[in-house]
């Protein structure tokens, strides 16, 4: 049976360059380029498991799946544990630009209540960010429900000033300073995906999220397909999170997110191959073919470990 521990994003312990899924090869200038080094030949992978109804599976056993690491099937694990979702640090990034519907302020209040009251996440583990004009803003931390934080969201002004990518970097850096090294960290973004003024690029936002071990869950507020939808999708896929297109019901989306947190696992295994280059990662069910798994897509193993 899986033991319960606190854990964070899927960081291979070998010297690697992580590469998230869903990043188009046609945008090289926006790609994150950084290497994580360690002196071990062990890979640590965090993943979520869901069933055919998109519900989290909290009773997964080590025999229920295999890891496919660069076409090598891994069945023997050094450890297999279930993460302690109650230690999550969650940040909400609320798009309060004019391009978002006016009733969203009340929606934010409902979101905070759903997470802190019915989601079981302690209020002290929840923070809220807004953005408008040229700067991101921390609206509240640790007291978002009791302080009626949604009422303190900055007033929307010019729709053309939307620093989405800068706000993501700001929020992920904030999350990096909270919780211990194994605390799970998630950023839930409610936005239309449009950025007009950030100094950071999409690649910079992804890099900050990966560096700080933050999964991004992107909820598209635009009622129809928009130019920002691909950005939200890539942010989510690159970091091991999820993308939710409109239309949606807030309660349903948050239940899916929280359900996924409750069914998150961490597995460690010996590096199966020292061949340099990209090691793709897939998790495949062994018995129940209706199981689905979500994680980062792989890592780069370098020519040498320094």
C-alpha cells in the first residue's frame, strides 16, 4: 500500500533538463533552458491518476502501472508513495483586466470559499494574486477567506495592459518561499490567456514554474476560442497541470483539481539508461486500462554529470 508523504513536482534526481509536454517546437525563443544537477542515478517522478470518469484514484498500488523511460519499461521502484495533499500551497491568479467578464469578482469569492471551506486546504496555505496595468499584485496570503479578499482585487483599467507572464513569475516565486522543500505547490490561473505588456515571455513563465516546482492549472475565461488559449494550454501541459476551456462551472473545475491533488503519487526508480539526450516518460496501466496518468513528459540526460 502507498505510504502518505508530502511531495512536490516531478524532479528527476539525475542531472537533467526538464522538458514539458505541449510546447511547440516552432517557438524556440520561448523555450526554458536550464539544467538541474544532482549526484545520483535515481529518477523521481510525481504524477496524478484518474479513472474513466476523470475522478482521482486514491487507492493506486505500485503493481497498477509501469513507467516507460525512453522505451525501457520500469517495474521495479525504489519507493512509491502518495503525496499529502493537505500540505499543498495554492495560489490563485485572477485576471481582472477589462477583457474578463465583470462578474468575475464574485466568482473569485466563490473560488476562495470552495477551496478553503469544502476543499479541505487550510486557509493559511492559500494566496490570491491579481494583475492590471503593468504590475502583478499580491491581494492576500493566509487570510483570503476571512478578509473578503475578492473585494480587494485591483480595479480593472485598461484592457491593453495585461502582464500575465510577469504575474506568473511573481506568483511562482512567492510560492517558492512558502512550505518546505517537499510541499506541493499549485497555481490556478483564471484568465483569457492574453498578455500585452510583460517583460517575461511564455518560456520565462514556464521556466519559473518548473524551477520553483509549481504546477499550473489554467482555466480559460474567454467564452470562445481566443489567441490566448494556446498559451494557457502550454503553461498547463509544460508544468504537469491541466487546461480547462470555456464554458465551465467553477465548482466542477475546482472539484476536478482538488480531486487530482488527492490522487497524486511519487515514484523513485533507478535510471534505466545513461544514454545522453531526451528521455521521454510515460506511465502505462498494467491491469485497469481505463486509468489515465498525468505528469511531465520527460527529461534530458547530459553528456556528463558535473
